[in-house]
């Protein structure tokens, strides 16, 4: 089931893979106890109760809620089984340890004033560095391994950082230190889908083509303002989510923006929504949250589209990027009004202008708050 090409499990599916999912749901007390022998595993059925439990789990974890178990939901189920203290935690560059126990460790280190990197449940080099520093300061063996002695120390100490989220303080300091300009900024724009995966299609119009066109317009505007801009794909490519995040990380990007349009069977579904990494229980990308709000508001103010808000999600596309990352859904191609707007090249240029304004506000005027949709970079303010 760990194969990235796994077919999603859904209602009516049977077999050991379904039994594995149900066992994970039982361990989380989302399903009642059931048989545990091998014959039962072969006969396990993905029924409505299982689908309902999966939907509940997806909602709580900030995943796409569809009641089906694809790779991302299966991985989240596996991670949710671990509590801090269940196993030794250490950095493995080949196969990074993931789990709720890692999230708890990162949270605890941050509360004590140690920078453990993003609270993303992935034991990476930043978490190891934060853990080693903590161990050294408290007279423990600074081996970067969270074992019994380190756990005892973590549990005995009270919280030291108060008055604000450490992640927010660090990211705000990073914005200040880097200076008020877009020169040398690396920004990655990610047009969704691509290649044979076209996304939603209406007539000859595809989601993949629309967002690539918008991405190209954003690229031009940001480059003219002095930023270095990369697209994650060409017109006919479709990288995986892992490849897109790896590209952004390798480029050492300052900002990541993924573009999509949406579709829904409901005739009432329309509007613009933005998403940033967050669990809904405190752990979040504060820079991502700030940019998600800015870019959504600037696009809405210029297009008049319906506001669907900004929301925390734990999608890997947002979680595995090492910089503030946002996904924005720019309307519903399935809705006649949104579709008419999106098919207008002038509207797509307007969206690009809104994205540029959001980036400028994020970096050039973080302390100012002009009315949304009115921000214009001063002629002498950026050096470009």
C-alpha cells in the first residue's frame, strides 16, 4: 500500500488493504473493535461505516474529504498511530521519520524556545539540530536521538516561549532581515495538473491550460518587479506532488504558490479559496497563512468573485515545502459565471496583477495595510 501508484480504496473494495485501513481507524477509536484473524482480513469490506470514519479522519486532519483512502490519507493514518515515547526518534536522511510523535516533539521544542523547523511531523535536519541544542543545554548526550532520557527532560520542563507563536516570530524576522525588495527573491509558481492529467474539462478548455496561462502571466509580472521566478512544469508536463515540492526546496525558494481552478456537481459552487499548511490545532505555516489571506483578498478585490475564505490543510504539497506555501483555487470552471470570467484573458491578467500586489505587500509593506485591491508599489520604493 506504500506504492505511490496505489489505487484509492473506496466503498465496495475488499481484502487485506481494507483490513489494514480499518485496523488503523480502530486504533484511533473511529471504528468499533472487530475480528483480527487472517481470514477476517481477507474478507474485510470497505463499507459505509468505514467511509464515514475515513471522512471524519480526513476532516480532522485537514485532508481532502472524499471518504476514500489514497496514498496521502493512508500515510496520515499511519502517522496518527504514533504517540511521543512509542519509539526512538532520530534523523534518517534516506527515509525521514514521520508521525504525530514527531509533531509533538517539534511542538515541545518550540515551547522551550528551540527552533526545530516547521511543525510538520517530519523529523528533518532542523528538528535534529533543535533537539541536539536542547540536549546539550540540559546536560544530556547530544546525539540527536529522542530516547527515554530526553523524553523525561522534555516532560519535566515548563514552557519558556510565551506571548506569541515561535514560528511566526521567526518568519517575521526572516522577512525583516531579507530587506524590502523583490530583487533576488526566488518564487516558485506551480500550475496544477499538466500533461495527460488535464483536471476539469469544459469543451476544449482544461484546468491545466488555464492555470498554466495564469502562471505565465504571474511569472512575467513578478520577473518585471525583480524577482527570480520558476514554474514547476512546462505546458505538457505533470510532475508528482513530491517532484513539485522537491523542485521548490532545491531552488531554495522564498515563496511557493500553487494554482488550480475547481469543479463541483452543485450548480451553486463558485468562488475563490486559498489554503496553507495547518493542522487546525495550532501547528501551521504562519507565513503561508499570511500570504494565503493576502493573495485571496487581492484577487477578490480585483475580480469581484465570491470569497470562500482561507483554510488550513495538511496536503503534502503545502506540508513538504520548506518555505511559505499556498494553494489558491481561482474559481469553478463548472460554474457558468466563474467560467465566463476565467475564459476572459483580461481577467486572467487581473489575477496576475493581484498576485503581484500580494507578494509586494508581503515583502515590501508588511507593516502597512492599505485597502485591499488598491496597493501600488511606490515608484522609488523597490529599486526596480
